[in-house]
C-alpha cells in the first residue's frame, strides 16, 4: 500500500492499495497547485493528484521501473528500467524508449535541478564487473553518452547544485 502522511502527523491517507516497491516521485509544481505524485503499480506508472485523489494519467504497460523521475520542471516523466529508459509526457504518454547498450544493466540514476539530463550507473552483466557512467539529454532526442568506464562497481550518484558536476562513489 502507498500512503501519504501530513508532515505534522495530523493526517494520512491511502493513495494506492497495491504499489510496486519503487520510490514514487513528486512533480515539481509552483504553489498553490495540487500536489502530483507518480508511482508504479500494476505494470504502469500512475499519476495522481494526491490531495483530491484525481487520476491524471498513466504510462502504457511496460517493465517495472527501478526509479521514477520528473524532469524538465515537470514536463517529462522518466522511468528507468533494468535495460531501458522511458521518457513520457506529463500525463504518461510514451515519447521515446532509450535502450541501454547490450550487456549493461541499470543501477542508480540521478536528475539535476531543472531536469534536462539523466545520469545513470550501468553495470556490465558479464564477469568483468565493470561499471559505466552514462548521461542522457532529456530536452533533445540524443543517444546515451558514456562519461566514465572503470572496473568494479559504482554507487551513490548525485548532481551538484548547479548541475555542472556529477559525483559517483567507488567502493574500495
């Protein structure tokens, strides 16, 4: 079950009875508009107005995402699955699918403020154990770009405040 709770503990309510174990994503909206949440359930990502319960849209059926992001200041909904990235309109219409290169599996991802790019950790599925750091432009129809490839795992990806730098961890 997916529930929403008021920060001062004054109320809580159910948003969905059967949600996938994927962190939902709040749509960035200026005040005082209704708060919008995207969450995975039933093979889709559903988009709802949390305060009213109004259903705003859903993605087509597809792979269960590992992560969900709002990008381009709420104009794009991005889902990261094990072997692909799906870019949707704000109501869930599929705009494009970007497959990961063969032999790679998605790990963590991050979107900077403003949401014009998505950074992605991808791991080689074979015995090499190498990891790659990839970036996808979300404001243009461009392919994934490799920034870094090293042996071993990457973890803990984040963008700098101004979106000019990426930090990724490498366990020793």
